[in-house]
C-alpha cells in the first residue's frame, strides 16, 4: 500500500495542467437609456446606448443610437421625442423634445422602441415639491464666530419624507480686468482632511435629511483660494455666498448613489450591483429641479482683511 | 433554589444507588508534561465497556460491578498503552489519575492501531476531534493552521486555497462558532483571512461539530469549533522557538505552585511569501498573537477542583504608509476564568466560566476614496453547566448561559450611505439534556435550549426553543448507526459581501429587531463501520434548510432602506470517509457530494462556495531515517461563477447643475453564479525530521504546496479579463527548536 501511494504521488507530480475557461458568455445585445429631465427648463434630451461584446467597442458607441422611438406619457398626453443629431457634436445622436417642463409630484412614463424592435419602458415620479423654506438655525452671515456654518430647511407643501437633495455652497465673485467683469463661483468643501502634510477637500453628496453643516475652516480655506496664484487680490470683488439645493426624484437619487460605487482595497468585487429603472435594459429615467438658493452674506471686514474688494 | 433542590436530589439518588454498583472515574494526562489528553480511550476489558475522555482528560464509567478486580486499558495516539487492575468498593467512586508515557519520537507510530477500542457510549455525529498530532499530519501552507486542517474533512469547503475561511455543509462562513477555551473569537484570522489567529502550538484539542451539535452549543447555524488550549507543563520548565518563512514564535511553559502556566507569542517576520497568496507586489501586513493560560489545583484547598485563567490577544494591521491608500486594522482579545469541579462522592461534574471578549475592526480610508468603517463588539458571558451520571448510566446535563453584548458599527455601503448604529443586548439561555444510556447498544439524547431573551431586543418577550435529539444503535462491535435532528438559531451575523473574493472587513452585528433570527434545521443520519482494527468507514447524509438567512441588502440606496434582508436556502449532501491506519502508515479519504441553494429577493442561486464534489486524500508515512512524509491531494469540482456577457457605457453624473456627464465602460453580467469554474485540484507534500541534540530538539519541515503546479483559477479581473490563479508551486521550509 505504501508503495502504491508513493507511486501515485510521483505520477501526480508529473501531471501539471491548466483548464481553459472563458469568463465571458455568449454576447447579448442590450440597450441603455439615459433620460434625465430638467424641471427648470422646457428642452429635454435623451440618449440610447447599445452594448458591445468587448470593452474597447464600448468607447466607439457612446455617440448614441439613431432610429429609435421615444414616447413620453405625461398628464394623459403622449409626447414623441425627435431623433436628432447634435449641432455641437455632429457625431452624437440625441432624442429631444421642446416645450416639455414637468411639474413637481407628477408621474411620467417612458416607452422606447429600439431600431431592432426591442421595447424598453420606465416611469418616474418627479420630486414632490420645490417649495422650500430655510429655517431658524440657518446662518445669515459669515464669519459668525462659530466653527461651523449651518443650513436648515423644510418642505412647505409636501411630506418631508421621500425628498432627496443635492446641496452645494458657492462663493460668488467677479474679476475685473480693464473694466470688464467676469463672473465666477467657487464651490466650498463641506470639510477638510489633513493628512501627511496635505489638505484634502470633502464635498457633499446627496442627502435625505433637512440640514447640512459646513466647517468654517473649509469655507475660510476656499475663500482664501479665490485668486489661486494671482496676487492682485483687489481685482477680485466678492458678492456673497450662495447655498443651492437641487431636488432629485427617487430614481435619479438611486442612480446617482449607485454610480458612486467604490471598492475596498483588498476586497475584490467580483460581481457588481447597479441601479436601473429601465425595464428591459439599463440606464435611468429621472428628473430634478433646482429648488432653492439661499444667500449667505459675507461680512465686509472679513473680505477686506483678505485683500479682496466687497461689492 | 431550583438548582439547589436538584443538586440535593441527585446526591441522594447517587448515594442510594451506589450501593449496588460502583463508578470509575479519573483523568488521563501526559506523564511528562501533565497535559490533559482529550479523547483518550479508557476500556474495561472484562465488561467490554469504555469511555472517551473529555477535553479536560476526564472520564467516568458508571454501573460497574463492585468488589472485584478488573483490567483498565488506556490508549491514546502516540502514547504507550497502559493496562492495570482496578477495584471498586460498594457505594464508592474510584478516582484514578492515569499518566501515559509518550512514545519516543523514533518509535512513535501514526496510531497504535491495535489499541483502538470501540466506545460503547458515543453520541458523536458529524463530529471530529483533532489532536495536535492529527493537525501535524496535514501538509501546511507556510504555517500550520487549524482551519486549513478542517478543510481536509468532508463537508468543509471554501472559495479558495488562499483563505483559511471555511464553509460547513452549505453554510456561510459566519455560521461557524469558534470558541477558544469557551470564549467566542469573532475574527479568528490573520492577514486578511489567510491564516488562523490561533497558534497551533498552544492547542491541546479541537472539537469540531459539522452539524447536530448538542444542546450546550448555540448561536450559530452550521458548525462549532471548540478549541481547548494546553494547560502548560506541570513537571518542568520548557520552551520552544520556531521560525518559518512568515512568522517567528516562542512558547514557554512550566510549573507553578499547585499548577502550571503556558505563554505563547507569534509575530510575522517576513511578508514576501504572502505575495504568492495574493498576487500582489506589496502586502504590508503586520500581525501578532499572544496566548496564555494558568491553572491551579491545590488538592488540599481545592479537592477535585481546577481553576484556570486564560487570555488571547491578536492584532492585525495593513498599513501602506500611503495617504492614497486605506489602512485596515482589527484585533481580538479574550480574557476568562473557569472553575471545574468533580464532587468527591458523587458522579457530578460542574463547570463555571466567565469570559470577556472584545473585537474591533477599522478601515481608515485616508485619501483613497474609500469609506470609513469601524466595528466594535464587546461580549461578557457567564456559563455554568453540570452533568450527572446516574448509576444506571443515564446522564443529565443542564446549564445557564448569560451573554451581554455591546455592538457598534459605523459603515458606508457600496452605494455611499452611512449606517451608524449601537446595540446593547443580553441573551439568557437555559439548556437541558438527558441521555438514555441504560439500554445496551442503544442511546438516545434529547435536549433543548430555551432562549429567554433575544439579543436584538435585550429583554424578555420573545422566547424560542431549540430542541435537539441524537441517537445511535451499535450493531455488534463492527457497526453503529446514528441519527440527529435539531433546531439551531443564530442572532449574530456579519455584513459581508458574498461577492468579494477576499473580504478584509467583516463587521459583526446583532441581527436587527426587524428580522427574525436565522435558524436552521439539521437532519442527519449516518453509519460507522469498523471493519478491521485499522480500517473504518463512516458515511453520513444530511439535509439542512436555513430560514431567515440574513444577507446584505445590495439594493440599499437610501438611508431608510434596511441594511439586511432575509434570505433562505438549503443544503443537502452525502459524506463518506475511509480511514486506514497501521503502525507506520495512514491513509484517509474524505468525499462529499453536496448541493446548496440560496434565495434572496426572488433570486435563486448557488452560493460561491457551492462545490458539488469534494475529495481529500491524505496519507502519512514513516520513512527510513525517521523521516515523516505527509501528502494531501484535494479535488473540488468547479465553484459557481457569474460570466460576463458584454459591456455598455454607464453614464456618470459629473455635475448635474451644469449637466456635465461622462461615460465609463461597465460590465453586463449573466445570471448570478450560473456557470462553473474548472475543477480545483492540488497536491501538497511535506517531509519532516526531528533531531535530538543534547537538550535541544530540532524539527525541520520542508513542504511543497501545489507540487504539480496546477493553475487553479482564483478569479478574473473584470477590467482586464486577466486570470488570477490560486497558490502556485511553492516550496517552504521551517524549523522548530524545543528546549
């Protein structure tokens, strides 16, 4: 028996092999629809993308597929999008519609028929309300003597649940060159991270809550850097700071969040999960509104002390 | 009060019945070190009855005729068999302290086959006991490892040979309870799960239940790994030092007044070998573990009692010193005391233990773009149990297990949403079991756990029972049929992404109140055949439905979405083991055929560890010149894999206000785990030899992993399509010095 085992071991030692395995299955033609409605305007665009059997092929087809039918059903009316080629990017194909401005709290359905007859469908509910009021607790001016800047708001005519916000705080200013003003804005990070002698800026992501706190030092840091390398600070005139909220519908927020996927260092993600509300394909059909801007006054002494002009 | 009454009744019963028969009990230890020998065989020739020692080396045989001399035969792997006469007076309990002499190394056999005796009372089903010598028989991957050794057993699988994580009979890896001297170790791995955090040098015995575990064990659905550490050398001071390609370690043990102590420590020295494990140029892993135990047994002060204190600390850090990469760390600590007692004139065993366990894991993202994660868990547990053997051999056992857990978790899921929660709960569990042993060749053990509180709730209000039944029937001396049925609950789980190839951060959480605790029902039947003194065959079939199986909610996009959702599944299978042993040669073959299905959110699929066929062939041979040769050939049929069917452009929202978008290529996957990777197989061999040099004992071990360099697929990089293989041909060398 011992000899038999040893012989087996020796035989196995000469038996080296490698199995062939294809990590790819047979190619399947799929489509993705990207249709993000802007509730602030009447002109809307959509795009249809098709899949490719290889990764390099994908980059060749981002221009959009012509020849499809896009239909919207809104308030019991049907709207057909126009198959058009972008004037700015002649190679790109879009589906467009004019005079279509969705209202808050509405259901919109989408039907797409691809050039090869495949049907893709979706629907979305626009954000419930755009009537937002900033509450007590929101800072009116900076510097406020505190280490933070707070923004608190509430929805006036809809339940607070189910609203999703994409916040942004910007410092508005203009640059004067030979009497000509050019207007600019600089986004303020919500906080800073210090590590290994470097400073890193953190910006806000979509939130479902009704407040956001900025670190004062993050504001100060951004304010100091309005001019970048330009030492002639008196050419810069600071207007104010403005806190902006964008309201996104649930589908839009889900897609936004899922597209911010990340992986942990050694955690090698084999399979990906993703959000789509397109039945029969991939992509997103969603909507957003610019809800409310809140002006934050910047105290003159602070502006002047930094070498800028005040308006 | 109830316990006191019961105790008095039991004492009275024993005194009354002990007039007719007598009881023999005692402890089997190593004559040189005084270390308890677990699962030694104690056999009384004249009456053909026997018992195996428990993890503390204790045994008890009741219902023996009194006033006559009989022969006690004690056998244990690697030790000289001992035979002696014994005598029991009517109404008395005879206590023995049996010291076995270890065989000299060059005479040491694989197992003293001729001394194997059938145990007359054996409820063990789906059970394996692993002694240090059994662990040494498995060719090791760089480091000897308890969990890698478990993988050689039928019913135990894993998703790669890189990781020491294991799956038992279709359960996920978080369904395995790992106990170290009674304390739960939540993250018992080093170096991203590559190795066990428990140094095998400190292990006295390992009890491994693959299912059907008795009523004293609970809290997990699939398996129990109960590790008992050594007590330390009672007779002399000694030390060991060893260095391999990965770690250096040292162990010191010796006597203290009325007791002994043992301390061991291990630290990684060189990580270059890990590059082969992870196909990476840089593995900045830093880990260490420390274990200690001290015990006290003053016969004048503590007659029949043993008091011990133990501790275990492990720490792992992955630190790149690069601000653009995340730092990961985790650590375990366990401190405990236990009190073990045999009543002098009663066949009563009593145990009381307190353990304090801490686990902490953290991912510090720095500027990597990853998310901060931290998991903290503190457990304080109090266990008390007793068992009493009636003169007619029936046995009753009961106990209370009280556990307080504080758990906090700060984590962001892959969608970027933060989960921050702190839980504080307590569980109180009573268990009771009764073994009907009075019928010759037949045994029936019935018991239940009674959960008074639920961890997630922390108070009374949700009661549930976990009934369990084990039975066996001996057919002569050559066969035993056995069966088991039981309900097993689990209230803790990990938030692990089962799609990850190597999961570094596996936070433990209490199953939240909005989910019902997971439970599994074990149905097991089996047969053991003892064909010749050296040849035994075991076969078991099982079916294990798993309900309310908590799984990470992969569709959590919003804060109010639950982190966990319930899934369900089942596994079924058949296992066959053949063991052949003779003086200088052993061969074991373990085969399992199994199916596991999991279902979440209306999606049914095979989990990534579902392997249809598994075969492990292991041999150990004594060669000339005192060289020991071990070999292990492993075959697993292909694991499930999700294929790629194409790519499309995914829209990335760079700036919604300005409507600035971009596209990135994104993969389209086929049905989840619908195809299978090629089969896995690998041959490992090792040669070891011990040299005795004056006061030094040197042990050299040369191992070769993957002798024929089989290219087993680990995973494919989705981006590049590059194939990453598991361990290649890898020779390793280690040396151990004992003083």
